[in-house]
C-alpha cells in the first residue's frame, strides 16, 4: 500500500470517529433556586465525568437562575455540582440519553437555614413558656437600649405566647402609662396584679391613670388596694399622719410620721408635717430638727415661708 492510500485511510477513520462523537451529544438545562423557589443568579455549575478527567465545564446561571450546556459525549455519565456563596452545594450524577435534552433543576439550602434545622434537631424544642421568657428578655434588652417601641412589641409577643406571664403585663402597663394610654395602663396592670398579687406598686400607677381618666371611684379603689397591701409604705404612713393631724390627734400624727421619715428620710413633706405636729405639742427641739430638714430637702417648697416664720420661735 502506498503512502497516499495510507493517509486517505487514516483521514477517513478520523472523520468517522468525529462523526460518531458529534452524534453522541446531548443537552442539559435547568434553574437554580433557593428553598423557597426564588432564583439564584450567578450560581456556579460545574460539570465533570469520571470517564474523561480532562473534561471540566464551568458555567454560570443567568439573572433568572437559568443555565444550559451542550454535553459532548453522552455515552458516559456526568457529575453536576451547583454552588452559590452562602448556600450548601448540591451534587448529583446523571446519565443523559444521546440526543436528549434533560432538565436538571437544583434547589440550594442556605447555610443559615441548615444551621437552624441542625440546632432544632440537636436540642429539645423550647416550651411555650420558655419562648415567652426569651421574648420578654429581648424586650428588656430593647428597653435598656432605649427602644421602647421594640420593647413593647417583644412584651406583647411574650404575653401572647404565655398570657400567664405577670412580668410581661407589668412591663406593658408601665409603658402604656408613659404613653398616657390610661385605659391600657389599667387593663395591663389589672392582668399583672391578678396573676401576681405581690405587684402592689402597680396600684399607685393605676390609681393615677384612673384619676387622669376622671374615674374617681376607680382611683379610690386602687388607692385603698395599695394602702391595704402596703400599710407601712412611707406614702401610706404620711396619709395616715395627715388624717390624724387634721383630726387634731397630734400624738398619733407624730408617731405615724416618725415611721414615715424613718422609712423614707428624704420625704420633705413628712418632715414638715412632723415638725408641725411637734410644734403643736410644744416640742421645740424635734420641731426645729424637722423644719430644718424640710428646708434642706426642699428650700423652695410651698411650706418654706411658713417654716422660716416658725423657726425663730423655736430658739
């Protein structure tokens, strides 16, 4: 066989091989999206095959998450890897029939979502009360940061999860009072005190809210509830001292007001009235002591002029 014939045979063989390879092609296309179905633009798709180590196709999904590629030889299986920053990669092996157009869609799970699922699977589910406490604590943090709107949202979330959380209702009552939402302050305060009767300090605030609303009966009811629950509070002792003083019972007024200033040494009005009770009993030394204390605590108070007139009489 001469050289010309050998070259012709080799060329024919190559053409034949090329024709067979072209005829073995197939196509693949699809959409890369997240778990919700939203497209992931610029997702990376890598296509390889263990049968041909030199083949490594790298393509990108378009703005709608779509991709497509021609595969040169579909007599062999292909390995597909889908990647996107912030997401777990997704891989699969697929053999596509020769001449076919295969659709391979990929849904990628975000790393944050995967971590949350792993944590949920690893630990016991929180009880409703535990969730409520977490919401409440978040509200406290927001309050400490000065964000009262966010705090209120978290406190409402807490009592929705656990309506029997007195601390949540207490916090909401105080926030409502600050907003001058008197009705809500009373409503929330009532829920808190019904659940935890020890929260008696709320009665004062609720009484003030009732007064602002012009509801004298409610205001008196809350005042009585506070007095009953806190008989030894400085304010209650002061009111009892005022009552005894107005009835001319100076000894009773003195004894009660002494308890009030002992419980609250900076209670200016209590010092003034105690001084008056002593003055009316001709007890000059204690009268002078409490008048001077009043001027020290409230030098421009409404009783300051009276005290200054009386002090020279106690020398």
